[in-house]
C-alpha cells in the first residue's frame, strides 16, 4: 500500500518505525487537526484529518500490530466520531489532544534513547 497523501511513504518505510513512532506521527496530524479546528479553519482541519486517517490505515495494515488492531481501529473510530460524527463517546478535543500527546512524547523519548545508544 503506497501512501496517497504522504508522498514517498510506503508500507515498507512505515513498517521500519516502532508502534510509538507510528502513533506519534498520527498524533502530529491529529494535533494539527485540533489546532485548525480551534481556529475555525475547516479546510486545513479536514486535510490534517485525512492525513491522520491515512496513517491510521497504514498502521493497521502493519502485521506486527495484529494483536493491537482492535485498539488502533477503535482510536481511529473515536477520532472520526469527534470530528465527523455525533461524538457518541463524549471525547473532548482537550482529552483527544492529551491522549495523542502521550504517543508523541513516548516516540520522542524512544528516539532520544536510540540516539544515546549510538553516541
């Protein structure tokens, strides 16, 4: 599966990343969507969400996370519900931002730890 919105991103390149790195990248796009939504910029919010959903799909296609597929798919569903649905799960933008920021932070720590090993 080749990425459509993330030019040059392929399933092979994406599968080189850990789950925390993949979720950290999704976190960046969801964070952009939240920020654009708060500014009232629907066009840019939708574009960030499209990129986030694409990354969710590529992550779910990664066979390493078969045992996490339900969790990842549910998180994708919640993101869609918050922005496009009726927010049946009653998740605020603030809570969504806090949830995803944890992955961005964990990915950053993982990356820094890897750099320290090679120094």
